[in-house]
């Protein structure tokens, strides 16, 4: 996500209203489909995956962006019909997405950059619906991922502004500070634990110490995902991944930290052999 809210710290009232309105519309769409689950939820995340793929290809190669976006969205929907368990689907997607991120970061050939971004984006189409499919705790698990990622991002921004101090990684993201990172980790951990503690029956499946540890680690990887996206934009000279979200930049900008949380959870559930 951006080092500061899109539009900059001096954005006027009209820009602020635009940012708030677009954020509310997106949040409402995501939360409503999260509650409904099923194919509406899968469709929203397939669309998000397609848009991230489109933005990535538009940024790195300026070719095939529209076909790639459509292809990723359709592939995400098709994978929902695959005759495998949701755990296996989420786990394979998580590991593939991590490899895709490595390709994006390490390689220079255009075709490998495109492939890496496509695999990265597919995680959005596959992992959230797989997690939501958990019969007893799917809804709680998705809300947990939202809470950790969103609270981490919000608290990191305000803690960094209020406390300042040493920069976290100035060569990648000049405005991020260690105080912001620690504040974000604390908020993400507390938020994740609160969601799980308030979910009936959740503690019987995953104990509180595991939840606290998982929430903390998810918060940390969320910030790592944010830094990764900042590094990619810096590498290709882009301020925002696109202007698809009024006042907020692009979907790649908004979902960078959440991608890392999804990859962590998908891989963790797969390795823990929690079948659902």
C-alpha cells in the first residue's frame, strides 16, 4: 500500500470525499459477499485477481494486459470446480504465488515477469474462496484475515505519523518507520486475536497461543507484502499500479499486504493438514 493516503497529505476535501466514497463502496461489496459466501464471493475475488493481473502486466510490459486479466479471472473461477479439497487448492496456490513473487523480484525477462505476476494474482481468485469454504469457521477465518491486514495497515500509518523515528526501509519506502511497523504489528495481533476469541467454537479448534502467534506473523508478512509491492513499483518507475480505484490508485496497491496474509494462511493450513 502507499506510504501515505492516495492524493498525498495535502489532498483537498473533494479528494478526501472521493477516497472515502470509493473505500466504502469496495468495503461494502467485499463484506456483503463475504457474509453470503459461495459463488458471489468467488466471483468478487476472481474479478480482483483479474484486475491485479491487468495492472501488473500494464506496468511491466504494456502488452496483453487485458487478455491476461480476463484469463486470470476465468481461470480462478474454473479452479473453483477442481475436484480437490479446499485445503489442497489453497496450499498449492499459496506456494505457487510465492514462487511467482520470486520471479517478479529476481528476473528481468519480460515473459517471466508476466508469468510471475499472473501466478501472484491467481492467489486472490483461489485462496479466499478456499478459506471461506471451511464449514464451521470459514466466515471467521476470512474476517480474521481482514482484521489483521486492515488493522495492521491503518495502525502502521497513524503510529508512524504520530511517533516518527528511524525509517524501516528508506530505499524502498521512504516514509515507513519502525514505530509504524511495531504499531501495525501490535494492532494486527490484537485484532486477529479478538476476532478469533469472539467466534463461538473457534478456540476449540485453534488455541489462543497459536492464534496470537499466527496473528502476529500474519501482521508481519502483511507489511512485508506492502514493502514488496513498493519495491516493484519503484523498480518500474510507477507511483501507483493504476487509477482504477478513484482516489486510491490500483488494486495491486490496495491488496499487497492482504496477498501476503492469504499466502501465509493458505500455506499454514496446508502444512498443518487441516482438511475442509
